[in-house]
C-alpha cells in the first residue's frame, strides 16, 4: 500500500472522526462542553502536527497495522 501523506491523513481522519471534518468534530464537542471542546481543539492541533512531521512510511505502517488488526 503506497499512500501519499494527504491520502494517509484522509484515512486517519476517517478512522478517528468518522465522516466529520476534524473542525466539525471540535465544534460538536464544544457544544457539549466548552472544557472538553478546548481539549478537542488541542487534540486536532496535535493530530495535524503529527501528520506533518511523521514520515510517510510510518503513516503507511500505522494504517497497515491498524487494518490488519481489524481483519
């Protein structure tokens, strides 16, 4: 499985946030609780930073290992 960084990010977003965009998820959490919404926003920021700094090969390995576990 050879994925670009963008493709890997999209797959990880679907795994984590289902069909929502990360910012929509943050807004939903924020609507339930501003304290949890603040934490959700920080999590999305860290997620974005990790995607940017993680080598493509490691992202692919992460996705492959996840999909192997659920099969």
